[in-house]
C-alpha cells in the first residue's frame, strides 16, 4: 500500500492539486480532498471499461487487434477529403500537440470541445481582450466575487473553497471578508450561498450588463425594470461592484450559450473594463473540462488559433461558424472524423449529431459512450492523470503536471501514443 | 393540459458523477433524463416527482422524468441537464459562432402517462435513422 500526495485532479478546470490517493495492488482504494465528482472518477476509473479495440463488421462492433484498428483509422482519415480531428479536452497537452500534427498531415480540421463551451469567450477575447489574473490573485486579494451564469457548486464543486469566496488568502481571510454575488436564471445550490442573488430573466444578460454599465456612469435608465429586475437593484449592484477593492467576475455557460453568445462576452469584458476606471476588477471564464484550456493553448501555439482550425489549405484558416465542428456537421461538409475523449453524439443537438452517423469515424476513449457505440473504429486508452502522465492548463492558464498514479491495464496505451500510431501509419502508407 | 416554458440546459452534480462512471451507465442516463419544473407548474398539471412528461420544441420531442424543484425560481422555466435527452430537442443553428443555442429555447410541457424514457440503444436508434 502506498499513499500518493499532491495529485492533480483531472476533472474540471480547477485542477485541484491536493488530491491524496491510496494505491493497493495497482488500484486506487481511497481518495482524500476530492469533490464527489473527482472521488467517483478516482474510485471507479477501472470499472465498466472496454479494453479491446473494436471495428464495425456487418453492422456490429467486433474485437480486433490494435494494429488493425490503427490501420483502419488511418485509412478512414486518408480516404477523406475533409476529415475532422475533434476532442482532446480530457487529454494532456502532449496528446493535443500530436492531434494538431495529425490534422495537418491529413489536411483537415482540428477542433475541440471549446466549440460547445467557451467558444464565444474566445470570440469575445479576440474583440475585446480579457483583463484577467491567476486564481492565486483572486484567493489573496478579491473582496467581491461575482459568478454570472455559473452553477459552480455542481460544475466546479471546490472552486469556492479553494480559489474564491471561502478560500483563505494572504489579504482576505475567508468568507467573512468577501461578498459573494450570484447572477443566474435559476436559484441553484450556488445561488443559495450568495450574499446577493440576482435572478436575471433568461436571455437578457446582455441587457443587464448594459444597464450596469449605464449605472456605473450615473446615466439615467429610463425604465422601471431591466432583465426582470427593478432598476434600483441594478443600481445597487453597480454600486457594490464600483466600491469593492478587488472584484472578480467568474462567468459560465449561462453567458456563452444564451442569446447573444459572443456578444454577451464582449459586453461582460466591457463592463469589467469600465469597472477598472473605479477599482481593480478582473474577469475569468469557468472552464469545464480539465484541459480544454490546454487544447486552446496548444492549438494556438501550433496554428495561431485556439480552436476550429482548418488545415486543408496548407496553412491555418480560422472562421468559427464556418470551421467549427458543429457547423461542419450541420451542413454535412466533413466526410470522416477522429474523436478523442469526447462524446459529440450525446452533446451536440440531434439534428447536428445525426450527421456524424452518416460518415466513417473512429473514437479514442477510456470508456464506451454513445459516440463510440455508433463508431466505425473504437480504441480504448488510458486515463490521463490517473494511468498516464501529461500536462494540463488550469482555467487561469497556469500549466500543471498530471501524474501517473497507477499503471494502465495491460495493452492499453495513452491517447498520445494512439494518435501517434495513427500518424505514423498514415506517413508509412504515404511513403 | 400543457404549459409553455423556456427550456434551459446545464450541468448538475448527478450528471457530473454519472459521467465519470461511464457515459452509458444507468446512473448517468438517469441523471440526464430528468426535467426540473417549478413546483407550481407541476402542481397545476398534477405532476409528481418521477412522472413522465413530454417536452417538445420546434426541433423535436422527448419523454423525461418530472422533477419539481426549488432551483426553478420562476414559473414557466424548465431545466434538463446536458446530455442526449436534452439534445433531442435542441436546435442546430449556431448564429455563426459554432455554439448551438443550448439555453432559452421555447418549449411545451405536457404529462405523458404511460410513456417511458428511452434507453441508450433506443436513443441511438433515433440518431441512426436516415
């Protein structure tokens, strides 16, 4: 039995770095400091697992050798005119880098889960920039924490305690020295913890942010209510934000997925920029998958753009709405795909996802998923951060090393290795 | 009887836990096949927790389990966790951003006595229909 400390949690963008795991006979039997989602992963990663590569034969997925699965995947990608390499938000940066290389080799699209989480944040960042900081700065200094469109208690269960309102910092000693505001369309478990809950009307976040900007300038708002709220409450919130010493706006998919999308992020950044005329204020997206930030970083290093990059021209081309996987599928433009640690069949609208079922595609994933069950090829891989090493970027773009805690099952490779094998097979066939 | 609603989707803790067991596990599928409704709306339709309801949008229709919840602050708002059930009724347009409209869709909710929630295979067969 061995106790391994300071493991980085491969669940959400918090990348909590204090997990303790007890390992007996190459299996994690106890875990400390983890949230309920993290504990579920650490204590169940080896269960309900497909350990064999599969290929569809006569309509059914049948076990095959890894070589056959890699070879078939290489053929699918080589025979395509416009393949998509998609996923990698639950992979290490090293696998992501090989994924970009593969997309370049086959002349296709490289895209990731950003498209259905904080893609609009990237677009907002292109337009407005992003006045931000590290989570450490928030922990030590912030006296006003605003969560907008984020149910952090369920999506990032330790965010509040480790990095924001309830954390103990150098200059702010915990919950009593900070104000917590939650702005949301539902009164979520997170909203119930707030000092002030603002129930914004669905789809009217943009209007509320605009009204807050007006209130900050002492402009008259010639309405009795905005976004379902009395104007007095808007003015009260504006005053609260203006008068803090260090404020932070954490925002979630409530802004990126609602009416306005990227325009909401433009307005949120503009609001924070205005606040900096009065005080110190920063903004940060609540990134979901543990290394979706890393995929944006890696894709940006290698191509210049954070997601939805078209490499079919021989140079990177970026046009969200045109080169995003959702839009390519919706229009039926891509003709093959490699999906890595992602489940678009369950997470894209049906009218989009069903077009994936019309093209050949391969899946690399530690678990079976709906997407895997409808695939042409399935290759099981190790869990990065439990069975394989890697690097990941926290939501504030701080890179951290993911650890290998136990060995993967016999014959199971990391996703980095598998994507590398596909790349090698394609290059060998082309020689 | 039915009522008009604004449909939101999002994360839930049970969905987060379920997905770590496997995206085809019973626990995951149960966690994403529910619909939170305002207790008053549920009462008006005579719905209790666990009753089947049908949620319909211009893009599709799905049967899920009713969950009267204090999370819903206002009558006329409903919530289904992210997942394959919610996506049966979501729209494909991304407004040139790549992001489908996962929050704020107009929907109708009605009781669906005798109808049951689809399982993984049945859901998959809907996707595979040409």
